């Protein structure tokens, strides 16, 4: 589904503008589980698609001694991620570059594992993102994604409005499974319920235990984010983001939206 951008800034925009280090539900517990299912080990070549600020790429390299290439469409994200890798003393093993996940700038069959954390639903064509992930992974290699997934039946209109406000397109569990299969992934497994509890949507910080969505960002981070939103979108942007956030968390608390981890092999 193509989003039209009528409710900008979206929840995704606000999280990205906010500058926080890790950007997906399930937080680090889910990143750790992703690494476990990927069976990361020394020497493997990993592609982190939509690598954001590089937090997960750096973690994978540090913990499992793997070589990571991160690719992200945002120049600002790539810059910050590269700086973070340098600070961690890992710039020879973790590299970031600009690229669109729908047209990955890599040859076929290059990586042992290709991961996409929370960004398959953002671009216009999620199927293309999955096709590309399968294309660049080696034969027998693994692809892993985690994404927002509907837990209850909603009307098409409700889904569409929600996706516009969220800035990403959640799908039904069966839709994700069908798309992975269509991309060429085999032996697909998934974990859904354990990553779908509402708390998972605010346990997104790396080093901070958050018990309520209101505390995802500190007061200072919130003020900084609002200032940036005001500068970019004006006063209407502030009202829009407050409404988008309210609708987002209400949908999560009503148990309508969950989060699922998928693994497939080529
Ligand atoms: C929700 S964040 C996820 C970042 C990181 N994977 C994480 O979990 O912390 C989404 C990221 O996707 C990137 N992105 C959006 N559209 C993209 C595209 N078409 N190709 C590559 N990256 C994209 C954004 O710049 C942002 O860094």
C-alpha cells in the first residue's frame, strides 16, 4: 500500500527526529533473539538493512565478531552510525553506506545473513525489500526481519489511516508469511505473541528500563524532539504528532497491533 503522507510527521518521523539510539519494539531483547536465530558467529558477513544509527550493527559485531555492512536511505543516519562505529573502535569491521532497501547496491549471493529490523514496512514496496534481501543473501544463508503485525481484525480504512499516522504499513501475519515465501525464503519460522504485548512497544531503549510509553523519551529528549518538529513542520506538526502518538498507543493498548519476528533461508 502506498502511503500519501497526509498525517506528517508520523510516529516513525518523530522517533527518527528524536535521535534515540534504538528504534524498534522489543528493544534489545528482540535484537538478541534475532542474533540467536541468525546463529551469528565469527567471520560471517552480515547485511543490516535500514541500519538506522547503527546500534544493532555495532552490537552484532562486538558480541559475535562478525563483519557488518549497514545500509540506510538517510544520510544523517549513515553519518551518525559511522561515528558510533568509530567511537566503539569498530570502523574496520562495521561499515555503513547510503542505499535504498528496495534496490540494494550489492551483487547477488554476497552475505551469510541479511537482517532488517523494523523497516520492511516503511518503503512503498515491502515485497521489493524482501526480494532484495533474498537476492543478496548466499544460497543457504538466512534472512531475518521483525515487523508490526495486526493482532485483531480491522477494517481496510482503519488500517490505512493507522499506517498513515504510524509511517509504516503493518500487515497480517499471513501476509508477511506469503510475501517472504514469494521472495524465495524457505523454512520460514516466526515468533509472534511473545513480542506483541503492549510493553514491547515501549521497551525500545537500549540502556533504560521503560515501564510506560510516556517515558520512552526523557523530558529533555521530548523537548528537543518537539523543537525540531516545530522547526520542520510548524505548529500544525506539533498537534499532528501528539494526535498520531495518542492513536498509536491506543491501538497498541487495545491489543490490535503486535510485533513479529520472522526467519527464512535461501
Ligand atoms: C524504525 S528505523 C529502524 C532502524 C534500526 N533498524 C533499528 O531497529 O533501530 C527505520 C530506518 O529505516 C530507514 N529507511 C526508511 N526507508 C528506507 C529505505 N527505502 N531504504 C533504506 N532505509 C530506509 C530510516 O532512515 C531509518 O533509519
